[in-house]
């Protein structure tokens, strides 16, 4: 999963900061990593969808504190993924 984190973060940086396309030399490897790990991506998307459905359906029963805590955890994981991208000079993603 770490390779997927790195690939996604590197692609985001390449597209948004360096204004590259997936056909630029530095980006091809990251794009290939994503396309070759499609089963893991499907699993991650399915898990995220189930999690979102669960939080929505149980939100009122869980209480606002628990929902806020879950959302904070999601934000923490997002930050970890973005931090796993390439170390470069310039703006951080």
C-alpha cells in the first residue's frame, strides 16, 4: 500500500505543482504503479464507500463526537498519504 500512497501523492504533485501529464518521464512510473495495482485500488474504494455509508447511516446514533473523531482520522490518513509523496523543493502538497 505504501507504493500506492507514494504514487498517488507523486501524481498529485506532478499534476498540480509541476504541471506535468502522465506521459512525462517522471510520471510514467507512478501511473504504471496505479494501473498495475487495480485490485488494491478497488478494495480501497469499496472500503471507503462502505465506511461512508456506515457513518451516514449511524451518524445520529454514534453522536457528533464519534463522527468528528472518525472524520479527524480520515484527515490524518489523507495527510499521511500526501506526505508520502516525493521530497521536492517548492510548495508542499
